[in-house]
C-alpha cells in the first residue's frame, strides 16, 4: 500500500520534460528540457523546483536518490477501457467481431458491484505499474462501473476523467441503457464526482452505432448544460464500422458529422482513432477544438488502419497518443509510442522521441486543458512523476552505451523500454508503485 506523502521530497535523476510542442522531424529542439543529474523538489504534493545534483537539499527534505535514471512526468493515457484488461490480446478479429466475441461479454460482468470494484482497483494499479498517472477512461454501461472507478481514483489521489458508457441499441442484454435512465445516472454522477478532488466527468458515448439519435441528442444536451464536462467517444476506426454508420445515419455527411449534429464536438471532446476522416472532418475538428486520441497499438492489432497524424495536425486538429487497451496490447505508453513511430514510418514520416513523448505528457495535458496541473515538471504542477531505468537487459544496455547524442539515447529508451524499466511512480508526491 502507498505510504503517507513526505511533506518535502527531493528526487534525484535525469529530468526530462517539455516546455512546448517540438517540431516534426527535429531531433534537436529548444522545447526539450533535459536536466541531467538534478534534484526535483516536491512540497505538499506539488513540484516546487529543481536544482543540480551537486546541491543536495538539506535534511528538511526526504531524499530519494535515483542517480543514473530518467525522471519524467507521469504519462497520460487519453483513451483506455478499464474492463478490457480481461480481453487484452484476444485473437483473430476486427473491430465489430471483436466487440461481439470478446468485449461485450467481458463488460457484462461489471453489472456486479463487487466485480466492478475489484476491476477498478486492478485497472488503476496496473496503470500506475505501467507509468501512467492520469487517464481518460471508458468503464461500462453500468453506473456502478463509473462510481467504483471514480472512488478508486479518488483513494489513489489520481487525476481521472471517466463517465458511464452510453449505449441503448445494438448491444446484448445487460449492456443496454435507455435515454431517461441514462440521463438520470449521468446527472447523478456529474453532481457527485465532477470537480471532486482530481476527478472530472466525461459524457461517454461508446460510438454512434450503439446509441439511438435520441440518446445522442441527450448526450449533446448534457454537454451543453454542463460546460465543464468532457466528452469521449470513438470515430472512424474501422472501414466496416464507417460503412455501418453511413447506413444508420444517412442524413449525416460523415461519421464525425453524426457527433457534430448532436452537439458533441467541443474543445473538451476526445475522439479515439479518426483514421478514416476527410478534409472536411479535419476542419470540423479544428473549428470545434475537438481532439483525436491516436491509438497505434490498437489500430495495428485490430487491423483498423494507419492514422495520418501529420495531415491531422496540418489541419490544426490536436492529437494525443493513447493505448486503447484492450484493442491495444499494452498499458505502457512507451509501447504505444514505439507503435506510433512504426505507423508514421509506413507513411514516410519520422516521429522523433521528442514529438512522441510530448504527446503523452504536455501535449496530452494541453489536449485535456489540464496543462496547469499535469504533464510537465514545471513548478506548481502536481507531482505526478515516474522514475525509469534507462536500459534493462543486455541489448538495451549495449544500445544505450553506443548512443551518440541525447535524442538517440532517449529514442532507444522509448523504443526498447517498457514497464520493466519503471522504478517508481509518484502521484501527488506519494510513492505508489511498485
Ligand atoms: N468502438 C466501440 N467500442 C470500442 C471499443 O471498446 N474499443 C475500440 N477499439 N473501438 C470501439
Ligand atoms: Zn477504445
């Protein structure tokens, strides 16, 4: 179990964070802040400064000496499903079959409060054990799945955004709600959890096919009535799914337009995937401020397609990187980034370590409008930080030993590293893991 926070805590190691968004392709950038061998100073759960390793803080500070290790802001996962640890690495299907064969049966179990409670704890502990300290999460359609997740995040002091999943059609028994009950459940959850400690509510539309137009309209009205809440959903992930949406919503210009018409696109909207969007959709993202959570591990695993990150960004649509477990095969955002590199390589683009790591730290924090709280090591931010070994095992150790510059070293760490490199996770200055 986590122990009580030291009031004043100093962590020593190689500090890495970002002060802005690095350019595409630039392996050197003034927006990368690398401070080798520094103390990171934490007081009452917040970062208060940093100083060179030779200037050891006095004994009013607890010292955690991680010399020779890399320290970053805790990663932010902008799209992940808590009940899907039970279906991660399921063989042989694309999205729609995968949902019916594996995912929906697993989610049915969360109707049970004990299952939901145990699942929430297991999921959040797993996030922390993979270096992720903040997340935007899909639980299930059951109100209790959101309630228990909020409570579990609260007891860990985590920044978490979630909401009961809305789905009132095209789902099996035990996984459908109805508009009136869903609205009551959302209102109650918003009232009890939104803005409580580090928690926020997201109106959570699973995806267009599992909501009636009436439910989408209710979700849009909730967003309008509660301007501080988030909205999360899936969009244009799989070609068969896109075809189905066209059939279900013939009046809409596109899949994204289904959400636009329901009033679901605003600067707090996070839409997973967005592989099969066009220029008009990208302009709608830009104009509304809605974000794409790019999920490379999931997109490769489910054979969904290759997301064109540069084109999205050129159209001024903001992009963060997410695991989308259980479509994705790892909760570790280093693995998401290694996959993101490969997806971009298929399009002839080079994703630098800076661009990649920014997308799961400061970039994701900005996408969630939380950059004043998380995503960097700036004084005043909450002390959500992770300590990592630079290299684990002989291959990574050798690669590191021959790295010629900082980018090469960090890129090798990002590509070869995973949760086995994680040494410690701190949430608001509290040592949580391992
Ligand atoms: N689209 C609708 N539901 C899901 C889900 O659970 N995972 C993924 N990857 N896509 C979805
Ligand atoms: Zn998803």
